[in-house]
C-alpha cells in the first residue's frame, strides 16, 4: 500500500518549512505567489490530498491537554504534574496523562492514544530510548501544538522549557571542588539527550576552570539507583577511587551513598556526594543529600502556560520559544 503524501514530504523536496507549505496551500497572503504556485504544483504532482483527520482535529476542541512523561512515580515529574494541573484547572482544561516507562515503542503508542482522544495540545518529556521523533512530527502535521519540557530536541519545530542543566552541573562540581575534592566522578544520563550533554559539559568545564584535569575514566553512564549500586561496588573499591561524586539525579546519588555506607566509607569525610533534583528523598537519607533544585512545580506551570498560548493562537507558523529556568544548589550534609 502506497504511503500517503504529507506536507512534510512537500516541504523537504522544496527545502522550506512545514508551516510554509501549510500556509501556501491555504493561499496565505504572507507567502509569496511564487512559493504558493511551487507548493501547489508539487502537491498536485505528488498526489497530495488534505488529511481529513488533521482537519477534524483542528476544527474540534476537547479542552484536554495530553501529557507524556517517562514515569509518574518519579518525584520530579509529580511536581511538574502539579504545576501543569494548576494551570490547566485555572483555564478549564483537563489533563490526560500517559507514561512511557522510558520505552520508545510505548511512547509511540501514547502519541496515537492522545491523537485518538483529540487532545488540543501535548506536553512531552520523551523516553530515554527515543531517538526517532517522527511520532511527534505526526502530531505537528495534525497541527497539534507540542511543548517539550525537561528533555528537549534540537532542530525541532516545537517549544521547549528546561532548567539550566549546564549551570546546575557546573555549580554542583564547583561546590565539590571548593570542599576539597580532587577526583570527582560523574554518574550521567545518555549523551544523545540534551540533558545529559549539558550536565556533562557543566561538569567538564567546572573541572578545567578550577585547575583539575578531566578524566574520561571518571565518567560513568549511570542514572538509576540500581545501576548506581551496581557500579559503585567496583568504583568505590578502586585504589584511586573518587573523593567526590556528582550524580545526574537524587536516586542515583542515594545509590552511591548506600554502597559507601556498606563499604565503611564515611560521607562526607571521605566521599562527598551531590545529586540533581532536590527531591523528598534528599531530606530523608542519612546524611541528607546536597542537591540541585530544579523547581519542578514552576517548570510545569511555565510549560503549561506556553502550551495554552500556542493552543489559543490562530497561526501555526510561530517561532518556537525556548525557556531556560534557573536552578539552585541546596547544600546539606553529604558534602
């Protein structure tokens, strides 16, 4: 069966944006006559037909926002959800929540569920497995606005709201250096994700700008409590073991702390640890965990407000906004 031609296909062949093709097909006056003619001629040549599902979706409102998260039980995402629901409630919107459990395939199914439920817009924090974003492009082809939060995609026509991962990581490592650490390890998330790249760069720059040598052997792909426990059993037994560890999230940091206690390594006297999130878990471990506060509630509110702005707009050809929110290092007993 031959695949139906989409406006994305036309855009790629002409080297213009999807939104330009969409407006050209509607004879929008902002698009030059020459471009409109080129688009229509190619559309006719390729056999393009308007997607009736997309048109129906655009012309019907359900007052429902779709929300895709990696996991609902994670404290950070629960705080984000609280912020999103507050804005949605104030504006008479419902929130339909689906979770990917960090699975790409499940996330693709989630997007189909939200499309079928005719949501007016979608907030997304995509799965760690995801490296193909065509399911999100399908939503944009249906003119369903998307706002990515926490985890964003480079070169994608959608808004994004994140915390300043770079400065958060930089300040965390700077703090460890100021507390006397000379060998600082990084437990990090996958590097195909901007969140992983930015926190890694903050870590690396903090070391180099404070006279410490970056060593790739001190960087470990590890961002869950289970993997932290497994890896730390060997890392903390090394002769040249680290005296400081910066973990990409709090549960990973707590996993390190648990192994350190089992091995008789004193925290913070022999090993200083900093997490990233400032979750409830940070205040109930012993010692309490130093962590970078991401202000999840505020992140959720800003994301929802931006999505509502897009949903209320008439023109889908907008310049995407990218909001970067400040973090704050909360110093506690682990460092």
